[in-house]
C-alpha cells in the first residue's frame, strides 16, 4: 500500500485490488470442486451400504436371541454401539448444517432464518429434480426432492469453515470435533470391553479371549482417530508448528486452505469411519456368540473395505466375510464369478482399476451345512475409482517473484498430505535457482536469480502399497519484483511539492504501489539532485552514494514557490539483491 498523502478513495482501491488478486490466487477449478462432491456422495453411498449390512446382521442376531442369553446380551451391546454412532453422526451433520449456513452469510450457525438449502445449486422453482439425484439422508430438507448432495455454490470457499472451527470461540469447535471423534472411538471399543465382563458373554474363556482379541485388532485398525492417539482409550491432540512456531490444532491441519467442498468430503469420510467401526464392533459381538462352539445359524455376507474410493492405479482392497462365520468350515467365495482365496473364513480380494468409474462386486458365498449340502448367500458391493488430479495454486498470483518467499498450496483429493512428493524444475529443462520447501500441502517457492522464464511444479504421491504415482504439474511464470517509485521520506513527487516538508525528511525511499505482496522493501543506494530557482543564481547540484538527504538540505533553503527540482540517476537494491536504475523524480515548489 502506498504511503504519504494518498486519498481514502485510493487506499480503498488499493485494498480492493489486493483482495481481488488474493481471490484469483485461491481459485480452485470447477472440475476439482465437482470431484470432491462426487467423492462425498460416494462416501455416503458406502456409509449407507455399511448401515444396511449392520441392520441385517443385528436383525439376524435378534431372531435367535429369544432363548439364547448370549445372543440377547450381544444384541444389547449392538444397540448401545448404534446409539453411540447415531449421536456422533447427528453431531457431524449438525456441523454440516452450520457450515452451509455460514457459506450463505449467516453470522450465527443456529440462525433458523438462514436456510441451508440456499447453499446448494438447486433446480429453480417449477423445474424437475435431476434424475441422477437418489437418496441423500444428511439433510431432511433435501431428501424429499433430491438425493446425492448437489453442487455447493461456495464450494471453493476457504474462509468460513476456518472461522467456524479455528477462529471463533478461540477454536473451541475444532477442538470439540477432535474430542468427539476420539470419544466416539473409545465408546465403541468400550462396548467390546463391557461385553468381556458380561455374565453371559464373558463367562466362557474362549469367548472372552475372542472379544479381547477383536477389541485390540479394531483399536489398531480403525481410521476413526483425530490427533496423535496413544492407545484405544487415551489420546492427545496431534500438533505441528507453522513457520512462525505457532502450534496448529488437528482441525487447522485438515481444514485450513481446504475448499468447502473438500471439508464436506472429509466430514463424510469421518461418518463413514464411524459406521464402519460400529459395523465391525457389531460383527465381533455376533461372532462372539458362537466363539466357543463354532455354531451360528444366521449368516450374511459382509464386504468390509478400507475405502470406497481410490485413485486409478491405486490398489483397492476389501475383506469379504460372513458375519458369525465358522472359520473351520470349507467355505468358498466368488466375486464376479471368479473364486478368491479364503483364509480362516475371510475372503481376500484385491483389484487395481485402470480407468475411472463405479465398479460393482457380485459376491457369492458357499458354506457347507452341518447335516450335509451347502447354503448359498449372495451380496453386492461397489467402489468408485477416480482419475488422478492435483490442485496446485499460488497463494498470490500465477507468478513467482525473484527474491521473495512465494506461498503455494497443493491438494490431492483422497490422499493424505503427508504422502505428497513435490519438486520444482525449469519448465524448459536445464538448471534452475528455484527451490520449494514445506510439507503437507503448504509450501514456499524461492527463486534466487531469474535464470529461467518459467518453472514447473510437479506433484506425485506415495500410495499405500509403496508405489509412487504422478498426479500432475503446473507451470508458473518467473518475474522480478517491479521497479519502485522514488520519494523523499513520506513526500511523494506528484505535481508540486512543499519544500518545507522536504527539509524535514532524512532519507530517500523507494516505494511499491499496489504490489501483490505487502512489506517488500527497496533500499535507495544513490541519486543526483539538481534545482534551479530565482535565488539559486543558476542550477545547483548535489549527489549522494546512499539514501541520506543531507546533501540537498542547503539547496532546499534557497528554493521558493515556482522553482524546479529533480532527482536523477536514482539507484536502489531490492529483494533479489540487484541494483536498479529508477525513473527520475521532478516537481515544482509550491
């Protein structure tokens, strides 16, 4: 921003320019935002499928609980786990509703006058609902007309959710969300711990040992965690520091510089994690009923996948098994007509998709009956593969400036930021002085010398199977910081100049007007001065090898209204360390 006698109107124009450039810099393409919406809806379908299978499993358990006390006890713990998950998802969906209100201008997240549905790009009044909208249970005011979450109007917003989680109430909402996630994990695992002490389930050593084993297995396996978790029943906030040394909360790590559409996908992923853990807890309780004698007369197929969405080229893995299965049975499992390996009653299925799209798995499980023959159970599952894409954005303009720290944000949908592999190269090959430093999606690019006109940022990720996959790149121009404008201290050379004001200035300065980065400084290293007036008896000259204005003070005393002065051969050094020749500065004395 310019100093000196700048009008309020000009200051406002300068501020609007900075805001505009920041908005341009933070722009995320519509395709990327749409991909986050597709991922969000895919996660909801996966969560819905898990919930249906859990309901079926509990229903089968209920059928045999009439005269089976162990089954009755297991059913009670299943209902307890369902209550924990229902309360948790209700809390997550309340957060989503709050964020929708914030995205359309609400100051209070509970303001009932702000309609959350206004945050979506919905059909206009009288227009038919889109045919591809199916069932979307997250918001009651959407499910009657639509299904999958429509596109968010403010899906590229980067600020409102940061204000909601990290800035308002001293960051309490973000900390509460972290605590809610960890408490929900603990409560779900505690149902298995309580079952171990139950008079019916825990009385048999084999059943108790089975429940302990399952509890420990799920505590290590579940993704329903937030922060640095030490053990199943104790956790603390995971902290990292930014470059200023300030501590960053878990919510700030995941939601800062993240588009609103991606925040919704992250929250839906957390819902999915909770439902998956609930399903596995209920499955463990059902299996515990027959852990001692390996007998169970209600069987259903269950497909438990680590994730319902993968990047093309990344391996999709799923465990396909029967709830309350007999691990000693000669079980056969088929997926899409092909037999898969079975280990201790669990089918191991792996596939590597090569093209994006939704894939369906037709599952058939054959189990021998105790009296002979076999029982066939069938089921379906689906997963979605997405083409690799990386969003790379400069936090200022699509230009890097020599000698400055240029901030850059990078995000890859569905990939943990700690697995990003980022580098910067000369766009046309050859050596470069450009360097990129940072981690987890937030980086700074520095360029010592302008040896190349353009540079390219390349992004790859490390997949869970250890392979490295390229996710894309982006080219940026390399410019030097523009030349500053010369002035004497706070006095600008525009039109006529008050000579008395000049006399009080100690040093010459070089000022940047309206530059995208604030705080960029130049140092004046020399100048020549010439003045002519009625009392100077001809031109008067002075010069300096630095910014000191002392050499011109005696000449200024001889000047009066209408006299002329000019600074020439002005040199200054900027952040890139090179000396520049600036434009002359002339004015008439008033």
